């Protein structure tokens, strides 16, 4: 299967690393806004072509699919561009930064029947998968999810510490992980969504701190705290408070509320969430099925983000 990748930044490299481990997949082009950087990445990963033109890459002979790791504001338009060209597409989180754009992508997917998947990695992390299996089996029932997403980013840099041409966003990017995961794990629609935000950064123009509350139709609740001002420790911690136990997730480390370690190494074929995400994308195309984080499956997340944004205005 011939694939192109657009956006050879921090997350683009994570996808290239994951794709190397999947049989029968060839990345044939790297698309980037800086041709010299795109060529460096292409050479490093043995990709034969580099370009700044997404249409050029989509038009290459035999290309079936695209993975988009470009700036947030480009995601929806480029996903539409890929499907219009008849290609399957995986777009990194977030799908869009407006509800209207998210709906437009979903509408086109329905029209074309192509695989359109969004990079909601938490659905694939073995730690969250282990809990999902317990919930679906009826062994535990989530009552409350408490989440802390903390970074220290007072300058416009990416995950590799490099300057970035676009501005990140706590709501439309980082909150999207938890908003989707909460609905995925409960299997319920969010019916109450509240948010508060702190002062906006004088240069970046975004809120640096945010607090979100969610409630599902059956009364399960989520409290999410986000910050770009937090000077360590960094990352995201999830606390699942259930009717039968408490579980704490930090990336792929899973422990009980009593700090008992749970081994999740056998949950899936890899411990790498990005690799598992890419495996599902490739398998969905080959098998003609809907992927776990299809645009249709994650669309409710973006409606909730829209509701939260409206409450902040």
C-alpha cells in the first residue's frame, strides 16, 4: 500500500516510525512547507520523493492513502482535499478547529465511503484499551474521570522544542483527547459541558489555563484541568474512579488506586499508541471497514468542543 505523509514535524516522525513496523506499507512521498526539511526527513526514512505540493503527492501513481500531521487549521481542508482526490485519509488530532469544518469532513466521508480516520490516540493506548475491555465486559463502571493535562509552553514551539508556524490550543487540541476518551469509555453522550479559561497570553493570544466539566446522559462526570503554565511534572494523568476500583493512567503505565501495577504489555501487538493507530488505519482500508476512531465515531467530541467554546465566548 502506497501512502504519503504531510507534515514531517514531531508527530509526522512518530507516524513514520510506526509505519516502518507495518508489513506491506510504503511511504512514497513526504509533503512539507519547507522543501529542504522535507527532503532531510525523506532521506532519513528512505522515502523516494519530497514536495511542498499536496496535490502533486496525491496524484502520484498508486497512492491509496494519506496521513496528515500538518498544522491544526489545515486539517479539515486537507482531509477534504484528500478524499476529493479519492484517497483514504488519517488526520492527526484535532480533526478541525470549528464544528462546521468537522461536519463538512464527516459529510464528505459519508458521500465517498472512503476511510477517514482521526488520530485519537487514547483509544489505542494499551492502558486505556485494558480499561475499555473491563468496562465493556461489565466488570467495572466508570463513575468519574479526573484528568490533568499539563505542559510548560510559553513560547510557540512543538513537541521537539522547535519553533512552530501555528499556535496550539488547549480546547481544540489537548481537551479533544479527553473529551473523546470520556465519551468512548462511558459509551454515553455528553449532555452538560462547562468551561472556564484563564488569562490569554499577550503574544500567543490563547488561554494558558483551562478547566472543563462534563456530564453524560446517565450522570457520569469528568473534570479536566489543562495548562501551558505548569512547570513540571509534565504530561497527562487520567484517574478512573469506578464502581469497582480506581485506576490511574500515565501514558501507558497503569496502576490501581493502591498503586498496584497492572501489566498491559499483552493487550495489543505493540505498546506504541501511534503505531497501533496506524495499524488500524491500514487494516480498515484493506478490510473495507470503519476504523476505531473514524470521523463518524469521534464527531460527538467536536460538537462538545463547540459547545464548550460557545460557553467561553
